[in-house]
C-alpha cells in the first residue's frame, strides 16, 4: 500500500471550478461530487467521482466513507451574466439548498468527517465603504449578503453532527487561467483598462495558491471554527489594483468605466464590482498562516511570469 493510499480521504464539491481544480491537484486522496461523474473523472484524473446535483437532494451516504474532511465549493457563478430572477434563484439555490442537502447527506452517513470547510464570500459584508472588516463584522444588506448569511446558516447545521465547520469568506481570486484576472488581461494588454466606477472601493483579493493553502490550513487546525476571511492581508482599492496591473503589463490604465455604465451593462450584478469591502484575514494570521503573496505586486508578478515574486 502506498503512502497516498494510507492518507485520509478528502471529499470536494465544485471540484471542476477554478478553486476546486487546484485544490484537488493539491490533495493526495480525493472523492469528488459533480453533476457528471464521468466527465469529472476525465477532466481531473480522479478515480473516485460520484454524480450529485446539489439542488436535487442529499448525496448518497456511502460517499462519506472514510472521509476526514469535506470542502464544499459548489455554487452557480455569481459574476457571470445579468442577475435575472432566474439567475438569482440559481445563485441562491445552488448554495443554500445545495448546502442543506449536503448536510442531510452527512447526517445519514454512518461515519462523519472531522471538518466541513464550506465556501462563502466577502459578499457577506455588503458595501461597507472604508470600514475595516474582520470575521466579527455583521452581515451587510442586499442580495449577496442575504445569500451568504443563509449559506453559512445551512453549513452551521453540521455542528450538531459533531463536525467542525469553517466558513471561508473568499475574496477576489487572482489566477492566470480563470476568474477576474483572466477577464481583465485582454483589455489591459490593449491599453483599454481602467478603474471601475470611482475606483475608491476596497478590493479584497487573494492569489489562488494562497487560497488553496488557506483552505487546507483551515481543515488542519482545530482552533479554526466559524468565519475565516480568505483574503490577502493587504487589500487595495480598485484604483490601486488598476494601476498595479497596468504597471505589471507595461500598459496605460487610464480608461475608467463609470458606475452608471456598469449598471446599464450589467444591471444589479454591477454591485459585485463596485461594492467596497476592506476585509482582513484576522483568523488566518492569528492561527499562523503564512501568505506567500501578501502584496498585490508580488502576486501579479508571479501570475504574469516574472521572477522573484514570492516572499522568501
């Protein structure tokens, strides 16, 4: 038996997304739940993949056999397309109903994992201006804060099963092959980049490698319970981010997109881009997590292929 075969099993939902793909590659023994099990097996190269639609009902209890930790990352993409009534229903149901059904599956399982690390989002805080936000800050108002609060409420039910629960409130994930940065690179390389709205809104970001490390850190440290902000320790304003990305690409970043134009183009979804959240990773730092990319400049340098980006 190999060392990998003796290591604890980890279950991941949302494994084909930007975060899930990189998390699965980091873990030795993975069980994956996805809508199309065969597609997941081919795409991720995993052996243990099972079909599950989060909105339809609980997963079979057998999938939790010998599982030590669960990472629940499944959810309808938020920052893609206009928020029609149907889109908002999918955003909410995929998270709230999906998490409720996952916990029901855990309740029926003969053996329980040690920990559930459930994705949440900094959207929990809403638009808070220049207010500094740690994990003790209350939820904001609006669609996303309400969804995040309900999402975390459903995950918290697993505590009644004797499972430690962590709500990872994830910020803007920076990765070269997906997410916000991948969408920004084409216009910025053409010199057509610029701040969004006023540019004064705070932007809690995190390098995808640090996010994966932080999720694993949360699962491994028993003192982490409840909310954990999954963001870099040095948030920047959107204007600062715009300037840093322009400098990294050696391109001007002088074409702002007014808030009104964003609202016309994207509707209610524009709130994702203009909300201000000055979020700090207090729990992560207090429990000894060492960020490889605490500064935006270093993170961008690493993602865009420059040398000397990571902190020694």
